[in-house]
């Protein structure tokens, strides 16, 4: 008997959704507001909650509480 673990495919993000995500990201960074970011992971639900400390356009990452995440992994965002 084999144990199969199914993974979740990364959802497609359209241009309007991506603009809304980037707006939340930059607002949290610029205005120091709390935000929640939903990140893609194939096997579990992942979320980052906090204030964005840094956005690095070169590496396409952002930091919350000193922990770095890939911007490309964001599949949703909202201000809190």
C-alpha cells in the first residue's frame, strides 16, 4: 500500500489581484500598517501576519519581523 500525498497547485493571479497584493505590501511597508499575506505552499496553508520591515526589489523578497519571504509566493493579502 502506498501513501499518496496530494499537493495543491499554485493558483493563477490575475493583474488586478496582483496590483491589490502589491498595494497591501507597499502600504504595510510605507505606512507601517498590519497586514496578512497568504503564501503558496503545496501541502499546507501558510500566512504571514505583521508589518513589512523591508522590500527588496533585487531579490524580489519582503521581510516581516526579520524573516524573509518571496514576493512571488504571495497568493493573497489584506490589511488588518
